[in-house]
């Protein structure tokens, strides 16, 4: 399963300009501006347009368990932010450089490098809280008010640099930075204000969500130290410049909060283990080190999972199962271990066994998106497309903007040789990948097949109209 869901690319991310930080302020000190429903709709449309174009130019890392974790922590933070009815779309970019970004409409991008570099969950949360601050303060909309044309050029350059980075990361970064330089003179003062707001809101969000506020300053200090010692500027510092004043300001803010929240969680460490297993599928050299660590501490769950996935990647399935069995004997309902066990069975061409394991997990965690997606995948591989669809159909309503869901649906309908189902689900999938005209052609064929089924034909026609409106908006 790791091999089916993990895809690698290099991406260049959003740029911002240097910032200066003031003393701690409360939410009341932030700018008070009206934000109408029309404004929210415009931001939503812009963000989804950006996301479709991004997906259409470069593949992303679409592992359901990793995405589910990032969504959970992002929503945990957003519920303690000033966002009203947050509708987030989180993407994971297999770029080892350290960065994250946010664009209008709740689109959050995270480089895999950030997960690897943030030693604990609170550090990751600090970065995400800062990005959510940009969204909640509607920084893109306010930037457009001062220069709509520049903002559109800026977003277009980001997409261009992302596409170029998939082939040549240095060239993509150069393109993004040249765009930053062209706009910096005009947007410098406003960007400084935005960065101050995002940091203040981010710290408040971090604390309200139960994380240790010291993590923000710790992360900044660690990156600044790396830049000084190694002499190589991490991408995060290029896009979010860190000064000693910013570090001192974050440290001072953290001292204002007497209740120190959590630094880390087992869930975060297990997610990092999974990500490393996806990234290092061909690397088996760490297996002896994992074994030694387990001799020293047999109860280290993260190391045992690391060993299991490393053994799986080396096709040593029996030994890998032994390690996951040890984990499941103590923690039979832990989703990370259930999915790892299913990964091993599928890699060993035993989808029937994987399906049994996942179904047992769903008895305890029926609402788990990751378990349902993996169970659907295992069912399809086991030639049980109808069973797969029982999990996927509800997910199309709960997650209509998730390409993983629509692609899985398409595969199930293909197995059933259901042409109408394939056309409808493929239309949704390619539309999310920015291929609007192809989606319309699929729906046109679907409407022809469904012409004697009037209720279904009406639904297809309505969906075509919605897609046409979105495509027309993109062309303006």
C-alpha cells in the first residue's frame, strides 16, 4: 500500500518578505475589517482554482493516513482560530526542503521536509498555526485590495515554479524568488504587517489548542542555528525570514502563558515513521540499527513500526508481520498498526488478509477515513468492487474534493465494467486535477448513457453546469 499511495516530486513554495515583530498583542489589537459572504466565496473559488491547477501540473503525496493526520491537526488548530466554519484542503508535498504555505479558501500545503525537521508535534503545530493566521486574517484578499493584478501574477508564478520544480528544483526556486524580488518593493510594508499578525494569531491558536508555546521559538532558533552552522539557507528561511528579534519576540510571548501544553505525541512520531518508510523504500541499511534499538528498549513503538516497514520494503514479509503482530497484540485498535499490517499483506499479494484486518479495525473505528480508504483499496484488489463501493460512496459526499476517493471509485467501477460509473467518477477525478474540458466530455458521454434515467440525467446535467461555471471563472 505504501508503494501505491506514495509519489515523489519537488516543489517550490510561496514567498514572503522580511518581517519585523512587535510586542505581544491580543486579538483586539488586530485589524478590524468586514468580511462578507461574497468575500469568502471569492477566496474559496480562488483557492480551489489554485489547488486544481497545482494537482494538474505536479503529482502530490497522497497517502490517506498521512493526509488524515495533517487534516486532524489542522482542524484542531482551526477550531481554536478565528476561522468561521473552516473548510480546509490539506496537501502533502514530497519535497525534502522545509516549508509550508497557505492560500485563500483554506488551502494548506506542507512539505514532507517540515515533518522530518520538526522534532515534535508542537513544532509542526507552530508552523501550521502561523499559516492558519494568514488564512483567518484574509491576507490574500487584503493584498488584492492593494494590487489585484500583482496577486494574480504572484499565484501564477507559484504554479509555474511548482511545475518547473518537478523537473528542476533549483530552476523552480529561482523562478519563485525572481517573482518575489519583482513584487517586494511594492508589498514590503504590507507583508511585514501580515507576518506580525500571523505570528500573534498563531501563538494564540497554538496555546488554545493545547500545544506548548515555546515550540515556536524553539523551531525558529533551530532553523537559524542550522543556517549559521551549515551555511545553507533552508527554504523556510527564504520564504519566512527569521531574525533574532523574531526569535526573542516569540520567546517573550511564550512566557506570557503560564499553562504549558504538550510538546509531542505518539501519533506524530508514527506518522514520521511512515513518511520515512515511503521516502526510503530502497534503503534497508537501517534494519540492524532498528533491531539494536529494540534490544535496548523493546517497548519503543515507533522503532518497532520502523523495523516492520523497513522489512516490508525489503520483501521480508514474514519478519515484518512478526513486528506488526507484536504491536497489535498490545494495541489491537491502533489505526497506524492496522494499516501497516494491511500494507504488508497487500505487498505480499494477500489482499484478502489485509481486508480482514481492516474490517476488524472498522468495527471499532467506523468513521476513520484512512481505514475506509484502505479497506476499499484492499476490497478492489480482492475482486470485491461492490464491497469497496460501500465504503467509497459515503466518502464522495463527505469528501467531494478528495481525488483519492474519486480515483478509488473509478477503479471499483472499472472492475465492475460499469461504464456510466466510470465516466461520472473519472469526470470528478480529472476535474480536481485541473482537466476541466476532459471532465465535461466524460459527463457528456455519461448523460448520453443515462438519458432514459431522468433523475440521474438531471443530476449529471446539473454537475456539468457547475463545472462549466468553475471553468469559465478560471478563464476570466
